[in-house]
C-alpha cells in the first residue's frame, strides 16, 4: 500500500499489521491489497467494514452501531428514504444525458441557482468536485487569459492533473504547478504583530499576485475552500475576504469559491461558505453533498464569465447532469426544505461545539475549538503556551473514538486538528453520544 494522501489521515491501517486484524475482515483486506491499485488506503489503525447506513449511523455485519461524525457525502443522512425512493424511481424510468430536452434537468438547474445571489445564474453539471474544479479552472483561464492560481498553503481541491496541481495537501508526490502560489489560511496565529487578519490576508494575496506577475503568469483565479478544511478548519465569519477579492479583481483575476466542503448548509443557516463572508464569487463549485452519495457536481458562474467559453469551447460530460443524479439532487433539496436542514445544522452545531468546549476547557493539550454549523476543529498541541502540534496525541484520540464506535479524522498541515464533520442528520442524541465518548477518550489522552 502506497502513501498517496496518507499525510491527510493520521490514523490509517498499516498492512504489516494484517495479522492483528479482526479475522472477519482479514480475508477482504488481503484481497483488497492484491487487486486494488495504489492509493486505496484504509483509515483507522483498526479497520472497520460496514454493511448498512441510516441517518448519522453505520452498522457492521454484527449489527454494531457506529456514530458517523466524519462523512460529509451523505449530507442529509445515510440512505435517506426520500432520496432512495427518488433514485429508484428514476433509474427504473430513464437515465440519459443532457443532450435531450429533459424537463427534470431544467427544473433542477433553475431550483439550484435560486439558492445563489442574482449575479450567479449559469450552471454546468459534472460528476465530482474534481471535475467541477477542473472545468472552473479552464473557464477562468479562458476568461482572463491568465494561468496563475492562488491557493492556501495546505488546500485540497481534487485529483485531476490540473486540480492536483493546485492542491498542496497532496504532498510532495504531487508537486504544485509553476503557475500556483500559496498563501496563509485565515489563522490568527499566523498574523504578524500589529496587523489585523484582514490586512494580513490582503497582504498575502498581494504578495502572490506580484510574484505571479513577475513570472509572467498573471492571475486567473483565487481559489478558496471557505471551510479551510485541509488547512485546519477555519470556517468562522470574518471581514478578510473582500480585500483579497478586491486585490484579485484589480488585476483581472476571478474569485472561485470551492463549496464542495463548505456548501449545502454545512456551515449552518448560510447555505454557502461565501455567504458567511458576505462576498459574491465569480465562480462557485459544488460536489459531494449534492446527490447524497450519487455522483453529482456543478459549477455556477456569473453569465459574463462563462459566455465566451460556452460559445467557443466544446464541453460535454456524459454522466454529468444525467437523469438519475439530477433526481438525487432534487430529492436532496426537497429534504433541505421539508426538514429545515440549515436551521437544524445551526442549532445542533452550536450544541456540539459548546459541549466540546466545556468538556475540554481545562485540557492543557487543546489549544482551540473552532467551527461553524456541523464542522468542528479541535486543535491538539503538546502544550497551550507554545501550541506545538501534537500529531501522535491526535492519532490516539481518533483511534480512541473509533474504539468507542465514533468516527472522526484529522486535518491541518501537521494533522493535529480533530476533524468532526458528520452528516447533517446529526441530532441531539448523536451529540450526547459523541460527548460521552469524547469524555472517556479525553480522560486518557487529553
């Protein structure tokens, strides 16, 4: 098993420990190692196999119930019955591409863009966040005539060649392109004395712009995941983004909001990460949560940004926007509206963060608990004063939670931030169970 992406998973299975694995899944892992290609790592030192899912819960073959506080793909909950019924009905009726005048496609497109500011009115569908970001980069380069891209220092935006080239989180095995410049995430710890966060982020953006100009690339796009998930989770509202976008616009570049992680109500009552910052992007990309596990992604544009590309460049995606994924996407929006998902996320997220803060308030190894909606980052350090990252302790906490059948992972450049990112079906009982498990683990490791 190779280490592709391994630095993003503090707890992962080592094939050398195969003899220690539960005999019930050992044969599966042996076959997996033999037949699957590089990159198919298993998270957790003690791997787990699931056979069923419901809401924020996963179940193994013995019926053991695991609390899922990690997976953002099943956004409205594992196997939500309304989504399941819509997909089953559509797959039994018709599944074809977008080159026919399908009513469901147009209905969903109109409905989706109604969740955006008036300025963002054109949408193109694809199958994954990587595909969406790849298309967005192509459109940005076409519109601006430039190639330069600005990203955060530990950002992750996908796996196509073009998108991997702007994803520092993939590590040295996937080097950044020469047209890419990195800037700090909005982490107050990185701000020099005497500067505000807004001033620092604007200066970082200006520095990147100047360097791209010096090397002849210009600026095509500033690309930000506004949850800053891979950077260590910094989704809170702030006043720094507009200055960054102003700098980019001043040199003809675009602002691309990657909402694969932050979007679809993840951050609470704001449907999108950019809405928390009160800035309207030029391009928005979406993925994972759109279809609740059915491959569906999208790029939403200001019309003037996409017009020339649409007229001059042939873009077609066989499965992007086909009938079954569109049915899944429409069903997800049904659930958002009928269950009041964003408001619930706001309420349950506040309950979760408050509980974690109270539980860990006296820990010398917890520097900060931060987040918004149902994404929470807990920064684990050797001591609070120096804030030295403690990856080993972070791994012990993650494994301790897994031992109690609660699933989380890690984030940040040093992978010392607990990444708590459950399906949006998380409820009060799930919060109580999560805090009970964390209390036991904290007594041992924090």
